[in-house]
C-alpha cells in the first residue's frame, strides 16, 4: 500500500485535461511576455528622445498575435493596447506623442489582427 489512489483505466486515460491546462498556461505566459515586451518598448518611447519605430511596431504585432491566438477580438486587442499606452504614458509628462502613438498603434493592431496568414 503506497497511500496513492489506485490508478484506474479511466483516471489514466484522463490526461487530456492536463494537456489542455498546460497549453492554456503556455498561451497565458506567451501573452504575458508579449505584454511585458510591449510595455518595455512603450516606456522606451516615452522616456527616450529617439526610438526605433520598427522595434515598437514589432512589439505591437507580437502582442496582437498572442492576444488573437488567445481568442481576443480585434476590438479587445485595440482596447488592451490603448490601455497599455495610457498606463505607461501616465508615468511620463503629457505630450502630443501619446496621441500620435495611439493612432499608430491602432493602425498596427488592426493591420496585424486582420492580416492574412501566409
């Protein structure tokens, strides 16, 4: 007697739920990393006098892809990106840059969300 419950054929064959939970955790972690990377890129934009537009756009596109893969709608992705810009932007002096950045990011979000997969 080991103290462990007996393994029945039903319990052994029920590992599909575990695999699904693991996939969900991996997806959540990927979205979390994409969120953190975009937040870092935005902080750089707000704090630096000069930034690389391509690097920011890449971070936005990765963020969008991860959210879309997680089942988020196009509107939800845009709202999440806007909220992140506002959240990060609050830590820095207000400027026109925020509005320009929001406009660019909305365009990039929608383009990436509705881009056809090759």
